[in-house]
C-alpha cells in the first residue's frame, strides 16, 4: 500500500511537471482583438502606402467567419501581383510579394468574414509600420468594425503565422465549433459528437478566444491522463515501483501524446474518458474476483464504467473500440454472478442489467447534445430533442461511412505500428530557409516496436497459464480492439487514430518487464533503461512534435525514415 501511495504521489508530480513544461509554449493569448468585417459580397478596402515600399511578405490574420479575400498589390495604379487567400478560423496567412508597392486592395468574398489585422515585412526581420497607412472603403459600405482596426495592433503581428498565435490542422474545425457553442452560434462541426468541443469552449470562456484558451483544457486532460494510466495499471497488475514509474514516463514521453495534448482536438478527451472507464471497469472486476463485496455493492463502479464509456463515445465514436473488451467483460462477470447466486430470475435480472448498462452509457452521451437540440431545433420542440438527436446520429454515420477523400499524410493501420507514416500538421512558412518550426504527429518507432514485442510476450505467458492472467488478456484484447476495426474501415485514416491504443501498449511494456524471469534488481534496471531511452528520444524529437524553432538541418537529421516528411 505504501508503494502504491508513493507511486500515486510521484505520478501527480510528473503530471504537474508535464503540464508546467507544456503550458509555457502551447499558445499565446496576445492575438489581434479588433476587426473589420464586410457584410456584403465583393466589398473592397484600399490600403495606401506612402512612400511606396518594397514588400517581401504580406500577412493577414483572420478571425471568425467563412470566405476568402482577393489581395491585389499595386504600384502606380498597375496591379503587379495578386493572390486569393482562403480564410481559416483565427489563423494568420502569409503571401510572398517581393515587389515595390504603394497600394493594396483587399476584395472580400463571404458575409461577415472578420479580418483582424494586416501587416508586411520589407525583409526577413523588419516589419513595415502600417499604423499610419491611409485606409478607405472603395466598395461595400455595409460592414462591422472600423477599417482602421486592420492596422491598430501591429505589434501582435510579429509571429502571427506561428502556431502560438494561429490555429492549425483540425483546430479550424474543433476550436471553431467550440467558439460557436460558447457564443451561442449554430455549430459548424456536427460530424463528431459535441462533448470534446464543449470542453474546449470551457478554456475559451475562462482564458479567452485565443490559442492558449482553446488548447489549455486539452493539456489539463492530457496531464491528468498520466495519473490515470498509473491508476489503471495498478488495477490491472500489482507493479513494482520502477515499472509503475515506467508506465507514466512512457506515456509522458510519447511523441503523439505530446503533440495532441498541446492541440485543440477531440482525441485527448477520448483517451481521458477511456482510461476512466477502464479504471472503473477494473475496480468492478477486481471486487468480484476477490469477492470483496456483494454484487449490489459493486453497482457504483460498474455503472460508472458504462457512464464514462458513454462520455468517451461523446467525444468521438472511435473511442468505443478501445472500451468494448472492458465493458463486455464487466457485463459478463455481472451475469456470471447472477447465475452463481442461484437466483431463479437471473435471466430477467441479466436483461434488466443489460438495459440499465445501455442507459448508463447513453444518458451522458445524449445530454451533450441536449443544449444543441433545444437551441437549434431542426424539428418542432419538444419532439426535436429526440428526433434531432436521432437525425444527428444518422448524420455522423452517413458522413463517415460515405466519406471519399484523399490526403497526402493519410495512412493505413499497419503503418501506425512502427510510425512509418507521420502526419505533418503544421509548419511556419514565414521563417528564413535555415530555420524550421514544424509539428508532426509522429510516433516513437523504438517504443512502439517494443510495445508490440511486449504484447506478444504477454500473450505467450498468458496462454501458458490462462487462469492467472486475466489482466494480460484484458490488455491484449483492449489493444487489439483499438486496432482491428480500422483494418476493415475504408475511409481515410491517420496516425492519430492509433492514439487510443497507446495506453495498452505502454501498460504491456511495464507489465512484461515485471513478468520477466529476472532478479528484481535487474528488472528495475530494465525499467529504468526503457524509461530513460523514451525520455532521451523525446528530448531529441521534441522540436519536431512541438513546433519549437530550431535549425532546418536539425529537423532534417531527425528523418530516419524516407517516409518521414515534416
């Protein structure tokens, strides 16, 4: 018990350290806050630059809204360069101009598209001061905000295309929808359940609509997940001290966990609730196996496992894959104990328990939709709270089952196993060629490969003595359940779909080390070596998974596989 308490305390300390190290650089709160937004198609705003200047790069920072802008650069009333720029939720865009310019025309396409600020560089370092530029409306006098809001926050544009100040990858969907939920606007992204977006919106409500605000809750949940993986490990297995430490460090140093816990995404929340679901499920199974409590006294843990499973499902449907084994085994033990109790009505009670389990799973899932179906009913209330819910489930199913899309960084399940196809999520294209800021959703092939070996080892050991290795079977089944469905799914897939299998992979490594036929001292050294190797590799690869600005040569050195592009 003392060892367990010390491990728990250390896991909290490690999680706190993880949070502190990440929170420093997850994103800024200092982004442009004022804006100009046209309410007419084709509105044109003119920015006169006097005297004329050489512009190397032109920057534009969008806020909320849909649409695009056509930007024309003129010299002596002649258009010398023009480019269309698609807007994205709170994102900075850069255009390479490399011309002498005395006038910039911005033509908007879309209704209510916010332009928060514009800026320009005359070389790699120096910005042109636009704060005194003359700005006029040439067309479209129906707008909100002051046109001079485009140049009133020039100091905030120094690194505006950096991830610290802009959204990137799926944040343009998830953070945007969270913003809409927060502001009471119709939600954009309904192809996933809304819980993850509700949670992201909490960060915005507290810290503002900025990169820090829409990422901080993910980081909080990702940090707490490090404590939860230890708790789950202790429910599955009585770990030695260093194997307990190892499972925390392995998860904390995972490349994919580091990237995703710094981003406004849904998968971190799925991971969190999957761990909670598994903890409650194992608490119930352990109580039954050890005959600690009567069946009626295990109700809380049992139904909490289904409710937290419903919360995982309310973040993203694919979370269901990882919790099928633990929920199935929990229900099987419940039925088995009903049979053992010699109750003549055990069949009726088993059916009743099955229905109650489904209800416990569905109620939290349904409640995440309720504010949406009430505020934006597609059908007449009160019937809309049911009919709209059903319709939205059908919408999710149709979208994912019929999705036909391609992506240069999509991958297949077998490419995840050793991280042979990362996803290049972000790079700062405003930096000089000798510098690189990039974020790749990447796996550690050494640790992921070791995890596969550990799973194979656990399977061999478990098959030799099935009665005493239920935990090993649960770990293996949960890992396989996280992967196997993807083998038969035809829609586009990405490496982050492997994320929910990682807790089982790292638990397998720690459990395998504990099961090695070695002296305790030697097993401790193995656990420490594996943990140290994982940490060293994270330190080496941290710039590639976090966006830290380093030399381009260093990033190129990290590409140990030809298929690694970032």
